[in-house]
């Protein structure tokens, strides 16, 4: 039976962690120049790398794209066979190579420099061909790889990933990229659902005619005003200045039918509405709205603006449809 050396496994993790910790010294002027150039780029950040560095480059590109910086990955071998046409004049190329001498990456340099496209390098060799011909160089220094042979990319690729995350998140912070922005780029899955706002979850467009009644209306008036509107489970009641005064739900109406009987249609809506009802704004997270639905056992929530005027109505099913978990 094979015996596995778990102490060695721990040593691999320690080697990589130590190398990452040393990268704080790399965050210097060149790193700052890279951040500034990428932040101000009017095109896309084209990330390229060969082999394991390419896999890391793919992840870095995906992180940039999802945090507000347009980016895509360019395979260096495919680039020299036509895919260089994807690189535009206002793009920036971010090239990853520990040795700085990867054949496919080096072959890209001439084409990139001939078109006067800015080139940023992440490398371990400050004297490499890649470093010498790059506009900005983030040099990690020569790193000893983990593993029994000490040659399989491990420490170097882990450090590239950490530097890529540092670049992406520094730029993200500078852009004041919000959770709402993040949700727009992540509409699917648990992340997207947890960051979707009430405005994004409402099942009708802003500006569409709302189910409204004036506080001076009778129930009969209210029904007349709802003719032709999309079927909703509640009507919002507004008072002076169009501010929300209350809500009339199916439950309110059922109670009124019992209490008022034949006089129902002549009854003022103010007599049967629920005053001071719960409400949210368009910026409220859908998850927060779901918590209100659960806590107060209600099915409809008015959506109001900063002046407490109704701009929408959200139904519990609107949020459930997004699979938001409270």
C-alpha cells in the first residue's frame, strides 16, 4: 500500500504561501504604472500566456472582465496564426511568462511593438527578452518551484495569479465598482441572485402604469382605475403630493367585503387600506426584500423613490423566480 507524505504536501503549501507573501515588495512604481495604464485603457486588456501561465492568464482576464475592466484571453500560439487581428490599437497586452523566454510569447513581441501597442509583462526574469521589450515590467524574481523535481509550474503560477488579482481588484476599487455593478455581470448563480436589486427583479418596466388609487377615491373608483392594467395582487394608495399612504391587498379587500357588504363600492379606500405599509427602494437588494416578505408574511411591497412616491410594486413571486435565498 502506497504511503503518502502529508508533511511534504504541507511543505508545498508553505512554499507557495511564502512566495506570495514576498510579492508585497513587487508592488512598487512599476506595479503602479501598470495599474494606471490598465485603468485608463480605452480598449481591452489582452492577457496572454503559454501553458500553465496561459491557464492563469485566462483566470486573470476573467477576473478583470467581471470587475469592470474589458478583457479577453489571447492564446499566443493562435495569435501568430491569425488571432492577432483581435488586438486593436487602443488595447493593452498583459503577457505572462516566468522565464520571459517562452518561444510563443517572444514571437508576439515584434508584432505587438510594430503596431505600437502597450505591452505589460509579469515575469520572473528581469533580463529576459520579454522584460527588455515591455513598456512596463512587474518582475517577481526567480522563484523556486515546488514539487519533487522543482520544475513543474507551481510557485510561479500561484504568484502570477496573486499579482493578477491585485491588479484587477486595485483597478476595481479605483472604479468604485459597486455590488450592483457586479450583479449586472453575474446575473446567474448564487452570486448574481444575492446581489440583484429590487429594481432589477420587478417584472415590469419602470414607467409602466402602476396600480394606484388616490386616498380620496372610493373602492368603486379604484376598480375603474385598474381596468386594463396588468394583474397585480395589490393597489397602492397615494395621498398629497403623490406620496405613498398605504396599500390595499387581496386580504384587505376580502375583509372589506365581509365588513361593508353592499356598501363596499361606496367606501373610501382609506377605510380599508393598510396604512404605513412596508416599502423598499429600487436599490434595495432582492434578498432584503425577501427577508421582509418572510418576516411580515406579506406578498406585495411598494417600491418608492427618495420622495416616498411609488415607482413600482414587487410581488414575492418576482423574487422567488430569481431563486433568491433569504
